[in-house]
């Protein structure tokens, strides 16, 4: 069985990495949503939610960083295609049960390739930005749970994490 039959589309028969040719694919509306979290001390969460972090607005800055990162995904991930995204949203919500912040990102476009990596990159960089902005208060924060929640469009159709 070849690598592509197993689902590794970025690997040639000889095992070399390559960029997939999407030229023959149909343009469809494609959307992906990913999530992650930053677990922290309850005091750190309170500091962030009150807007009293030393570096400023943690949530607003992380949201913007996530959006900017999604637009730069092809510069960060070697085999990703540059995309003309039509939408990127990053939502950050406090979760006292963690305790910490939950980050959800959605990327969307009409095109020939999916936007899963853009959504995952947005979440990852938003989480890293939260860590960077709050590390003075809590160096023990944990970033985790980064995963794809759903994708739609394209040849493979819709998928949702169960």
C-alpha cells in the first residue's frame, strides 16, 4: 500500500516530502474549527480577567496574535499553501474549572484546499501569546488540548470530532 493510500498526502512514493498539487481540485467553501487551553493558577486567571496583567490586555492581544498567525500559516508550516482566508475568528473564554482560558479558532475560505492548519495555528499562537503575556505572574502555566474540532468542505466532506 502506498503512502497516499494510507492518507499521507505530503509524502511521495519514495518517502520524500512534497507540496500537494491542488490545481485540479474544485473550489468549495471550506471551514475548520480548532481549540486549545492554557491552564494556570486561579490568581493568574483572575489577574487576566480583571485586566491587571503587567503587559496589558492578555485576551485582546492573544486574539489578535491568533488571527495574524492564521494568515501566516504557510510561512510557518513548510508544505502549507498560501491561502486567501475570508474569515478568521479567535474566541477566548475564562474557564474556572481548568482554571484557565479556553481558545477556539475558526478559519474559512472558498478555495481548493482546507484550512485545518490555519485554525490550529491560530489556537497555538493565541495560547503561546497568553503564556508570554502572563508568565511574569505564573511560569507554571500549561498549554494543551490543541486539536481540530470540525472541518467542512472539500472532497473529503464534513468531519466532526466525537
